C-alpha cells in the first residue's frame, strides 16, 4: 500500500471516533427538530454529561454506573429546559442559551467545590472504554477492517442508536405523531393527542444522547477539561440541517465534520500551517457548509 493509503486509514479510523459525539447529539436533536422545536441546548447538555459521567465513574469505580449518572444528570437538565420552555412558555432560544450558560458555570463551580480547581481535573482511576475486537479474519479485510473495527463500545452503540432512531421515526406510531407535531400541532390536537408530550419526549431523548456523547468525551480521557464540548453541540445543530433532517443524512454530515477534525489533528504535526488556522478548520468548514446548504436550499426552492 502506498503512503497515501497508510495515511488515509488512520485518518478515517480516527474520524469515525471523532464524529461519534456529533452524531449522538445530532440524532437526539433530530427528535426535537421533528417535533417542531430547535434545541440549541445541545452544547450545555453534552457538557453536563461529560462532567458527571467521568466524575461518577471515578466516585463509584464503575464505568457503567458513571455513564448512567452522566446520562441521568443530563436528562434532568433536559427536563428542566423542557419544563421552562413547554409549560412556562419561555422563549426557546433564550432558554436554550441559558441552559448552555448554566451548564458551563455549574460544571466549573462543581469542579472548584469538589476538586479545588477550575482547570483540568485528572481521574487516573477511571477505566477506559472497552474496545470491541473483531475476529482476526474480519480485521484482515483491507481498509474496511482497519476502519470499522477497533472502536470503543460507545461508537458501536451509537450505530445501533441510529438504526433504532430510523425505525422509531419512520416505522412507529410515536414517530408518526412526533413528525405530525412538527408539521401541524393543530392536527395532533384534533386527534385528541397532546403535542407537548411529544416535544417533551424529543427533548428527553436529546438529553439521553447528549449524556452519552459527553461520556465519550471525558471517560477515555480520564479527565474533565472546562468547556470540553468546545462547540460540538452547535456543530451538531448544523449537522441536523446538512443531513436534511434524516438519520442517514446526519451520519454522512457527522462523518464530514469528523474527517475535518481528524485532518486538523493530523495537520498539526505534519503540515507547516499556523496552528490557529488548523484548529479553526472544523469551524471554517461548519460556516462553509451552512453557506453551501443555504445556497442549495434557495436554488431548490427557485426550481420548484
């Protein structure tokens, strides 16, 4: 295999890992989007899951318990966001921004109170996420074996969640009613159903997936870094639209951003490009992708 091939395999393999938090947050955000709500609290939800997952795993000595604690705390915050938005009728944008700011300040405050630092917190006793090894015969498959195998359990669980999301959204009464809520709340009400319940369910699902996304960011690192989500929740919003609000489109869009970040990580050590530009590459691609998406939507609307 030539040098380009040796370069591309680890690049794509890393992209699959990097895309997973984007994909998880976007799949959860898709449920809220289909119910007629724009969930801009994904960033704060992911940050909450990141802190409580690794702290919970360190406190209990159990990876599974830590992840469950992280998901549970994230869903509590999602429930608070949903309650204020749906039942107290607060503006969804202001509430979403407030949720993000709350998560940022709350995690830093807890870090200061519990661990006496506002910086990086190391958790050396936290076990690493198990990596699922495929049979040796499958690992020997050129390119595919290197790319698809050797990831941690959350990556494979994410693929399962994408399949489950596609089935729930398109093949179940709940999915039909969820999409109906986003299309026309009056129609759902005329059927004797409460659209707020489906919107609440969508937000709670996003809390679950963002909690799992946050766990992936910190547990393998065995550390919590303030603002470790680093805009991933915002990129997840972009992914939802670039993926045309479909599970499989979201997978493809997530991979594009994962590949961009993987490329920027590689370029830091291999290319003579200013580090600030390299680190900004995923966000530059985000802006370019949104501009391209807007142009495509307007062109498509003009033809119809």
